[in-house]
C-alpha cells in the first residue's frame, strides 16, 4: 500500500507541473473560401437530387449535411485563437488568422483573445514588515498565452487574475518596510525607495500564481503606496524629524570644518596668538553663528575677553 501511495503522489505532482492541454496546430481546417466552394457544390447536388425521382432519397442525407456545414465557418482575427472541442473533448487550438472552414461541422468552437490586458487592484490595507498599516495598490499587465489552459483549468480566468494578483501583492507587502526608518535585515530594500526591485519580485510572484491558467505577466508594478490614515500624521512627523536631524548633522559637520579651517589659518599666518580659553570662546561663537537658524546680532566688545 505504501509504494502505491507514493506513486500516486508522484503522478499528482507530474500532473500539476506538466501542462494538461497543449496548443497543437489544427489539421482539420481549410481556407474558408474553399469551404464555400464545397458548400456550393453540395447545394448544386441537392438541387439536382430534388429534380430526380429515385435520387431524391439521398437528399435525406445531404440535406442535413448541407445545414450542418453552416456551423463549419469561423473567422479568426489577429491576436485571437479558436479552441476546438468535439462533444466535450479538447481537440486543438486554431491560431491561424483569417476565414477558416472546418471539415467536421460538429466541432464546438470557442474564441479567446491573446491581446494584452491591464488590471489595477483596489487599494489594499496591509501591514508591512514593521507592522505599520499601509495602503497599497498595483497594476498588472497580462495576456493569455495558452488558450486551452485558460479555458479549462480555471472557471473564470479574468477573476482568477484579480484574486491571485491581490494575494501576491499582500504577501510581498508584508516582507518589506515602507521606508528605511526601521528596516529589518533584508538588505536595505524598502517599498518606497526600491521600486524596480519590488516590481520585479511582484511580477515573478504573480506570474508563478497565474502560470497554471496559461497567463503570462508582462509587468507588475506598485501604483499607489501610502501610510494608512490612522498613522499618516504620526509617520509624517517622524519623517520630518528624521529629515531635521539629518540636516542638522550636515550643518554641524560643515560648521566644525569651517571652525577648524579658521583656527588653522589664523595660526599658520600668525595673525593672532590664541590661548586655550580664547580658542574655546572663538569656537563657541563661530558655532553659534554657523549653526543658528536666525541671523545673529553682532556685539562689539570694547574691552578684553576677560572683562
């Protein structure tokens, strides 16, 4: 019993990975205008049979065939295919565009478009890797490349694209932070700053989900990204504070360099000899002047620094 169950599982895996329906070239169709000539010949034959006495019995066979032949015509437009079935059994997929005629009038023909489609998801509320609620949406560009898979593997491939795309977007949004304020150990990738890498990963994730339905994903990209309304103001203040701190850091670094340059040039050129107290006072005054956000008011000291 155990080896048999293992074989059944392996068969199930093979059935899942391998395509069940293959788009094969249909050999049962001919040029539609040639089919019209055949149809016209059958019409002349029926008229001739009606004019003869004994031959009129053959009209019982040729008459229904003449009527069924009207079901043999099909027009295949560019970027369109026709899936052919015979009493529920898949036969082939006709990809050759133009006016075609099927030799078997009992074929059931279903048209399917290979044109490119756009799908934009609704705004989803998810938590990023830092558990911050965000609103996110994506645009997915897709098309059907295997008509039989799209028709027979899923109930509604358009709805299937919508559900699986949103599921892939939710999964990806929970793996990365919105920004780099509290980034986890993910190589510094964030949703807001690494849009190209995020788009590539999203495309691969969506395509892996839709491959079973014979659908190719041409592009998948985030179209909307923002903090949720309940934390948007708090996150904005945090971003502003981070920007202020970064700006202050740059200002202080520049001010220290200018003070160092001033002291070195005063000492090198011998303009004035400064002891440690005078240097400390000068450094303090220069830092106040350079780092202050408002204009400083000069004060003229008519005495000495110690008075």
